[in-house]
C-alpha cells in the first residue's frame, strides 16, 4: 500500500465552521499528508475553502475541481473545470479519487456530502 498513490476527495457542508473542520477533518488530512497522499477538493465555500486554506502551506498535491470556466474559490492550486453541474463534477471527483475525507452533520443525511460518500459504494 505504501507504494500506491492515494488521492483523497475532501467534501463537506457549505456552512462548515472552522471548529467543525478542526474536529472532523484536520486529523484525517494530516494523516494523509504524513503518507504523502494527494487531494482533490471543490471550489465552494465551507469545507472546500477551509480545506484549501489548510493545505496551502502543507502540500502542492491538490487539484481544485470546478464547474464552467473558472473556480469560485481557489487559494492557488491547479484546477480541473468545465463541468456543467455539481453532480457531474462530484461524480468525476469520486472517480478520480480512492477515498473520502468528509463529515456529515447529524440530520443532514440527505446532503450533497452524504451523496458523495454514498457514490463511492454504489458506483
């Protein structure tokens, strides 16, 4: 496993707070960094932007996926765009990654974040 190149798909709620990010994401991201893994993340506010900001001084191995021609939020990473919908972009992010770093708030089991997690196991 150490010789494999692992890509992590980071996703989460648009209204994720810094405290929630610190509690539910930082440890998992740090562990992935220790194993020289890379990341793909969206361009939305909330979890996406918090992850970009956290990763900015820690690795260049990040690609920001976005719809249309330019990202809404990008702190300086490479991009992959042109997707016509959130669903198309998110499906490609699942396809292009090996595992997820995500957290779903209790009561938000019908969220886009939950759909991202479910897609990994349902194809």
